[in-house]
C-alpha cells in the first residue's frame, strides 16, 4: 500500500525486511541475505509487494516449506473446473 502512495519500492522492501528485523532486535539473525544469517525468504513470480505476485516457494531458517496445503488443493481443484468450463464454452 505504501508504494501506491509514493514510497519507493526499495524502501518498502527494507521496511518489511531489515528495518523490521532491526526494530525487533534480531537483525543479526534475519532481515537480509548474508552469510551466517538464517535463510528465511520467499520466491515470488514478481515483486513481493505486488498483490498479483504468486509465492512459488518459501524457506524458513533454510528449510524448504511445503507449499501444498489444503487451500492450494482447493484452489487447484477450482482452477481445473474453470479450465474444463472454458473447453466446453469454446
């Protein structure tokens, strides 16, 4: 939201990463990608600040997180029905 009102994207990313970690007193562990820090990060299809970007993968403390939860299962099921309906209409 802040980017939409003029905050530069780089500053917005810092606000939710290193600046937040510094505020909480944990910037020695998280907040940026540096040797010795915990690898907690997201891989997205676009900028993570854009609501239309999808999260492709996430890692917490260097461990890959299983992205296949019940919500994704229902979303995939819904999208399959949408694709089927498009084939019928076409």
